[in-house]
């Protein structure tokens, strides 16, 4: 009797274990399934519209054929400007936290705030830039869009720079100090060099992050039907064009939206894979 | 320039770890008087100044991060003053959203934000934990990295892609197959029937919640995996030694040990879900309405802002949308702060 009860308990435990394992398998398949499904649909829908015209022609009026040239250019210019603005600030702030303020209060406060900025809703960043740049200037502009993107770049770069500089062995710093190198020189010539791959990774991740950002551009850079490199005026960008075209009733526009979506996704995923392999080789 | 450095000094070149003070003793040494010493002093002075300048520069950049956050809060508060003045506390409790009569209440967006985030967490937390369980305990070693990277790629896909995919692929699928089934199944069941009620639109709060779940899944998985990996092997081995099954080890040892970290990861995911904009904007339906049914279209704070901000005419309309942004920022700030606090705690314990 006792043995039967013990056997029953054993079987129940084994059954539970088997179910849990099956659920874990199923959960993983579920997660991977979405990735395959999303990428599959994206390629299926997007690749048909992929042609030279996409890169050579501007966004069309409703019902006409066209490309995404102005949107792609706008995205590239704004991304570059955002990186140019955001990277130095991010790298310097990360440097302070890893090199000067490892144990001071300011650094830990900044770290905490930075982590919050890192996952703060990007639409709020858009509102912020609208308030401080667009409203005073009186019009939407590419500059405002770039600054909004730069605000998103900064926390990403701060985080990776700090992490990567912390990984640089202290013996390198001590060796530099022992030959009389001032601290600033040690950081620029030695610590940066040792952490270069990691810092570049951070910048690539930041580019990946902002090249798909839509929300902060909606009411900063706005949109533009035409090719324009005037950063003081509304500038089109790929994500905003996708947003507008996908929600439109016109079939040509929806098709272009899918193609644009494919372009963005390929860019973003390629960037994050390159970034990952850069640091993987390092470690 | 290196030749300008004194080779031997009575004191080290640096007096403290900051490298601020350069020993003057060396320079005053009688053997080093004259032009050579002066040029050395000049070089050292330049180095000292550049050193200080660099430190100031990095400190300024760090302070800038603080300034950014304060700037965001300040701008939102100033921008939302007109709306809060006009509606007072009623702004949060009123469901009316009427641009024509300029009556604005935030209840529907707040409700939609909370409901979609709850749906997302209900789906993503168990699935994310199970994936992390799979990756740390069950998966063969050589498969761990590829699967982990694949799941993390989900986090890399821009939210607008989730939106367009949700609108054209997922919503029609739900409308055709899942929602009719849900409506039929729960028809007549007391509470659940009102939860799954109404015509199957395809777009709505359930769809938005589901898409959000896929988006926050990688965050929950990544953090859970990290904290699961940090469980000391001795603990697990001891439990296996008692004859426990893998699931029992997970449930009774790993989960309790990593509770704080897992909660931190969940809060981080929640913070993401609350603030997510584009994916939700595509599939939520943008209806300023509080409905019990999760199949009904609704709106979230971020979707309202994204949809209406550029078209908002009049200061009160704009200001109401900014006030919505302020509410969203406050909620996510609190959630994210709790998440970071919990993750910091577990980091400290891990050493």
C-alpha cells in the first residue's frame, strides 16, 4: 500500500516534470516562431517591391509609382547628425563614470538616471523636443528630429562606454601612470584604445536603435513629400513614411511601406549582428 | 615631448590618483635650473591644464545626462499646465475626449495603457520565464547561444515593423479565427462574456496587448536568463542530489533564489510595454472609450499622442496631449525606477 502510494507520487512528479519541459519547449518554439513569422512575412511582402526605383525615385503622390529616395536620404542625414551630436556626449559621460567617478555619488546617480532614460518612452522624448525646439522655432525641422534622436543615442552610448571602459584592466592604467602619463592622456591613448571595439559596438547599437525610431520624429522632423536636404525644414524619414503609407488606403503606398519596412529591418538586424560580432571577438 | 619629462624625481610625478598635482620638487632641483627646466615646467603646466579640462569635460557630459532628464520633466510639466489648470484633477477621471468642445479627459488612454500592458505581461511573463528555463536548464550547450541571440533579435526589430505586421497580418488572423472563437466560447459565462464581447474587429486592445507581449518577451527572457545563470551550481546540485526533478529544482530553488532579479526584469518589460508607441498605434483602433471588452478598440496614452499631436489645433488640445505624456512619463519612471532598484539589489548580492 505504502509502496503504491510512493509510486503514485513518483509518477506524478515525473509527469509534472515532463509537462514543464514540454511547456518550456513550446515557449521557446513560440518565441522563435514569431521571429520566423515576422521576418518571413516581411521578406515575402517586401521583396516584391524592391527595385532600383525604390532608391532613385522620391515618394509618389497617391496612386502613382515611385520610390523612397527622399525618405532614405532624410533618415541617413538625420541619423548621422544625431550620432555626431550624441556620441561625444555619451562617450564623455561614460568616461566620467568609468574613469573618474567609479565610486562617487554623482556617477551612481547618473547611472541610475541613464538606465531610466535608456528605456523611457521615445514618444515622450518627441514631446520634449517639440517643447524646447519646435515650438520656439515655430516650425518642424530636420534639426529637431536629429536632436530628438540624439537624446535617444546618448544613454545607449553612455551605458556601453562605461561597461567597456570598466572591462579594461586596471594594470594598464597603473602602467600608464607609472611612466608619468597624465590621466587624460592615459584615458585617450590607452583606455579608449583598449575599449575601442566595445565603444564602436555601442555606437552601432545606437544607430540600430534610432534608425527604426518613429515616435520621436512624428512631431519634430514631421514629413516631406519631396527631396530636401534643408535641415531647417521638415525632413522625411523612412519610419515616418512607412507609418503614413501603411495606414493609407492606397495599394501602391502600402506596397512601398512593406518595402521600406524590409529595408529598415535588414539594416537594423545587420547592424546589431555586426555590433555583436565585434565584441564577441574581443572576449 | 617625452624627452621633456624628468626621469627621476624626489617624489612621484603624481601625488594623488586624480593626477591633479604635479610635484614641484623635481622642477626646483638645482640641476634642472635654466631654460630646460622652464620648458619642462611649461609642458607640465600644459599637461595639468589639459588634464583638468578633460576631467571637467567628462563631468560636464555626465551632468548633461541629469540635465536631460530634468529637462524632459520640466518641459512636460510646463507644457501641461494649461490643461491641468483647465480640468484639474478631473483630467484623470474623465472619459470625455472632445476636440470640438475642447473637453479632454485622460481616463480612456490611461485605461487602455494599463489594460494592454496587463495583457502583454500575462502572456509574456510565463512564456519569457519558460524560455529562460529552457535556455539555462534544458537546452544543449551548443544551441544556447544561437537561440538566445534569435530571441534577442526580436528586441532589435523596430516597433514600426511590429505595427505594420500586426495591422496587415496578425489583426486579420485574429478577426477571422481567434476572436469569433473567443466570443462563442465565453458567451453566457458571467464575467468573461463581457470581457470577450462585441463584433470581432481584429484591431483592439487584445491585439495590441498580444503584439506588446511579443515585443517585451526578449527583455524578460534576457534578464531572467542572466539571473538564472547566476544561481550557484552547488545549490542546484544539492537539490538534484536529493532526487528532485528539473522542474522541482527550477520551482523550489532557482525561482526563489532569483525572485528579485526576475521581478526586476518583469518591471523592465512592463516599463517598455507602457511606453511603446508605434506598434500599438497601428492596431489599437484609436477610440477614446473605456470598454469592458478587450476585443473592443481603445487607445493608449502613447497612441493618442502619436495619432493626434500633429493635428491638434488650439493650445488646450496640445496641452492635454502633453499632459498625457507627463502622466505616461511619471508612470514609466516609477516602474523603471523600481526595476532598476531591484536589479541593483541582485547585482550587489552577486558581488
